[in-house]
């Protein structure tokens, strides 16, 4: 099968003058090479396409593929992750990973929380601050946690995200509104243990290959921030989750995955709330896939599944979903 490959290469955007934080969700060349090799070793023929503008040009030039392996995150707007699958839908070209509606909803953390909450999944109480005047209407139990509503890779999350007073809330929300030009998700802080859970497959075929706990070492602040994610080697330890705790992670992850109609593979982040109950934080239906440093491959490796096996199973899910085989 000829498989096109869409992605955003981080170095391309850095050369254009974008900052490291602005490009945090984009991929390194080693990621592209690793996925490309895994697709080839799975018996398919990969062909690099690149980002959304490159895909547009290729489509207009008449290029077509049997299927597209899409990890393109996009640069601007809440629909940025939806652009590539929407284009492919228009040309009736099958692709790997979730569709444009799921990607758009999942990127907006408040929309995702509303849906999983309505499906009976535990998630902390929250309030959306779309403008400074909304701050006075936040009626939640402190401490609180604030972050941009539609960012990933810990962007916009710092030591100041953990909030104890109304004054702190005002400062943090004002900063995020100004810097990221998007609403702020304010939620009741989850003080317990933190996990990220892998999911492979679609619908009733979806399963959890494993989960890992995020453990902060030395004096690292207990927040999975952009800075901690970028420098995880010296600050964070990952441990495979077993037993009853794993079953709790599985339940929240799979219920959330199905509620949001996610496809093929990704991650669900969960944490224990102030009442000792496992709680949904967010879903990542376009999870990082660097073979060495991304959370999903790391947690799979910790649980005995190689990167090649991960890609094989993701491709198998997409092929079954798109071609019924």
C-alpha cells in the first residue's frame, strides 16, 4: 500500500523565526525517519508529503495515495489539527488517526471535558475564562489550575499555573489571554498521582497497551509543564502501572476515547483527584511518535511493546477501519 505521510517538521518553522515554544508540538527529523522506517518495515511504501500547504499543493497537482499517515498539528487556530483530515475527506483519501471533528473537539479541552463528563467520566469542575471580565465568575474550590484551552506539549503551563488566590488567578489568566490569544481553562487542581495511558484501536476494538506514572524527581515542581517536558531526562521518571491502579486508568481512558470517537491510537492523560478518584485531564488523539522520547512509545516500551509493534497495530486499525480488512 502506498502511504503518504503528513507532518510538521520543527526545524522548518524554526528557520522561519518561530520560537521553540511556538513549535513545541512539531516533529524532529528523527521522528519522521523513525515512523517512515516503521511504515516501510510493516510492508507498505511511505511517501513524504509534509505540512498542510504541501499537501494542498500535492492534491492540486493530482497526487494521490492509498492512505495517509497524518501527524500534522498545524500552526494557527482551534481547527489547525483538523485541516489535514478535512482536506483528505474532501478528496476521499483514507487516513490514519482521528477525523476533523474529533481533533477539533479534543484540542479544545473544555469541549472534550464536557463530552466525557456527559458520558459519566470523572473530570474536575472547570470554568472557561474567555476575557478578563470572566474571572470574577469563577466559582471553584481552590487550589485551581489554569492553562490555555487549546495547546499541547505543556505550552502555557508553568509553576504559576497552580493558583491559590483570586489575585493569582487574575494575573495568570491575564497573561495567558494576552500571550496565547485564546481562552483559559481553569479547573480545580488534581493533587494526586499522575498517569498517561496509551490507547490503540477504534471503538470496541480499542484497548490499553499500558500506562505509565509520571514521577517528579529531586526538587522538580510537581507539574507536567512545557519546561519539564522539554527537559524530562533529569527531572522526571516514568514507571509502568500495574494492578488495580492500571484498571482504573484503563476505565477512564477507554471511556473517554470512545466518547470522543478517537481512532487508531493516542494517549489519555489522567490524575487522581482530591477525593482519591481517577480523573480525566485530556486526550491526545495525535500523540507524539518519536521512537525514543515521546510518551506513547515510552509507555509501550515499558509495557513490552516495541515501536514497530505500535506502528503495526496503528496501521492495522486504520486499514480495518477504512478498508474493512
